[in-house]
């Protein structure tokens, strides 16, 4: 528990094929015993940061959540109880976030437009029987997208997901080494090495358990040569 993750609600215009006047809405809902709202909401489209209250509005809910996931594997839907505005960071009562996009000049809905990304941070509160135990675990999450036209026609799609979350752990580095022996005639030695053979050493550095998603690490080893 206590792992922080950033949730992304992504809308791709080329897949949604929206038209002028449409209202696009994206929800994310979770169970009270598994995730806690932390905040840091960001809504962008490509390199453009969209403005709350102009390009989009935010709602949140603290009601209507079951104590466990729907048994039929369906979506968690909350029709009522949505509150206008952005909740305070760290508000433990938040159980869902809704982003309502508006048809403004800053929101590009052309088929080749960049995807719209609404993201925020939650903290995992689900634990195993021993709270001090470590290990990966699955948490429930429901993402819903809908569009509504001016004539009130609408379409809704939902993705009921189980998200695997990695518990915090220390990064680990390792250095592997192998050696290959080749005779003067170019034959690879499988067992015994003879005088005049050529030995080729291969060193392989590696890093694992990098906790920050998207981090790129290139391991490198430096070996100084003795002079003289």
C-alpha cells in the first residue's frame, strides 16, 4: 500500500469522431478501500494545457460506491451525487472524478488532432492481511467515456479494469559477465582453454525495479586501466 500512481483518462478524436456541438465526458471511479484521491489534476491536448472552467469542467463524487467490485464484471456507474468543482488534494472522501470537455477553440476535435489526456494522482490504500507485507496487488478501476449531441443523442463506453500496482521497493543494479574462448584456428572452446587462445569478455550491466513510470535508464560500466 501507499504506492502513488498517475491515472490517465485519454480521449482520441480519431476514434471518437466527435462533431461540433458535442459534449465529451470522461469518468474514473474506484473503490473506497483501494484508492485515495491525491490531486494534481492536469488536462492537456498535445503540448497545449487546457483551462478549467473554459475548456473543461470538473465534477467529483463521494456517493454511490459499493464496498466491492460488481460481481458480473460490469461497470460501476454513478448517475447522481456529482459535485461541481475540483476536490481538495488528499480528500479521502473522493471516489470518482469526471472531466466534461467543451467545444472551444482550444479543444481540437479534428480526426488527426492529438489525444486529450486528463491525468491525476491517487494513492493505493489496498493492503494484504499483514499491513507491513510488500508485494504487487490488483485494484479495481472503472473508466467511462460518453458523448452527447445537441439533440440529446448519446453514446457511452466503459472499461472495467483491474490495475496491477507495484509496491515500493529499492532499485537494483547488477553486472553480468561471460567469457568466450576461441582457438587460433577460429574454433570456439567449449571446455578447456589452451595457450594462444583469444578470450573475449562480455560485461552486461542492468537495472530493475525502477519505480517512476516512464523513466529511461541506460546502464553503463566504466573500468579504468592500470598504467605502467
